[in-house]
C-alpha cells in the first residue's frame, strides 16, 4: 500500500521542480525528501525520477502517479469535509492567502466578525500575490485565497479551484494635492511628463498601468518601483509621484490625494478561490459568508 505522504512529495516535486523547493515548502530537510522519494520508487517498483542536468524530471510512470494523487487528495478532503460538516459548526483552522490592498481594507473586520460568530474557528493569514496564492491553494498550502485580476488580464484557472466573485474594485489616477504641475492634471493624458510609481515589472497591475498610459499617448516616467501600495500612497501624498490606485486602498482612510476618473471607468475583479473538495466545509462556508457581508461596506467610499 502506497503512503499518501510520499505520494504528496512526488506531487510537490512535479509542481516545484527541485528537492530543495519541496523541502522548503513542507518544512523538511532535502535529505528526508530524497529518502522518502527513493522509498516510494522502491515500493512502486519502477523508476519515478531521472536527472536532466541538475534538475529532476518525472518519468511517465511518475506522472500517472501524480494524476492519481490529485484525485486521492481531493477525495480525502471531501471525506473530511463530509465528516466535519455533520456538526455544521465552523471549527479548526482556515489558512487564507490575500493580496495587500484587500488585507488592509477588510481583513481586520473579517477576522473580528469570524472570531465573534465562530469562536472555535482559527484563521491564519499570509500576504501573497494573487497568482502565487492561487497556485499554493491548489497545492493545499492554503484553504482560501482572495485574489484579483485587472481588465483584460485574466488570472490563471485551476481545475481543482472554484471561483466566487466578491466585488469590482474601481481604479483611479491619484495625484498629489499640492504642486503646480499636479494641479494642472485632470486626465491620464495630462500625466505624460510626471514621475510615476508602479509595481515591479511582471506584475499584471504594472502591465495594465503601462498599457493605460500608452493608450493615452505616452510612455510613463517610472521613477519608483515597489509592490507595497502603502508606499505608493506615501509617495503620492508627499508630492513625489502619481499612480493608479484601487478603491480598496482608500478604505482605511481618505488619502491626501486627488482622484481622477480613468477612461472607461476600469475596475479590477476581486474574487475568492477554494478547492472544490473543501468548498462545503463549515469553516470555508463561514469565511465566504462573512466576506460577502464585509465587502460591500469595505468598498463604499464617503
């Protein structure tokens, strides 16, 4: 009988590519991972791994095992969900992955309401970029991910994840309140000669903002790069840059900045994903229910 924990190691290797990454993700030593995979290979009786340069590749037999492992893990999770669901009480631990502006806007309220309504439920939160959070939720490292996608930049789809929309988050051009050159700006096209702050290259938000500027007829002067949107806001308020900001960044407090509407009133989509096999557990249902209550208030600006 094959052990599920060894099968999971093989599945992790399939997704991560190296023993070191698997060990780091599962908090094991590389030697322990190697030993467990060697034991699995002996139990199966056929080669599962082959070296290609410095990396390991899965053999066709290993790929078949990984496919079965996905189904086994899903069925085990469904069995656990069914057993826990008998009581109907939300308990245990829910691991949430969330992107920064959503964490700032509503996670404190979400956690407070869950603690009051479901005292036996333990919630952990980790900040992740949406694509990373979705990938790690599919890999069973999180139970729920709150993610985003920008207009015409579809987030990845995972067959094992279901997706439920939360809100459409309006995007604005934010400019400083002081300074003659900023006072003259009333549209994106008039920001052609201003300093910009954007997220680092490769982020969907960065690509979308660059395209927005190019469609307005200019290449943005990106002087500052950071994935911390609180830093974006600080640079705007201090008169050093302009940026595109989503409504969720404006929820904790009204910023000292002037907000300008963008052409077409663009919005990013905010949604949750969970594994289909765990979607009916009382803990996940409770989290999604409270999120649905919190979000309408979180995005309403005065």
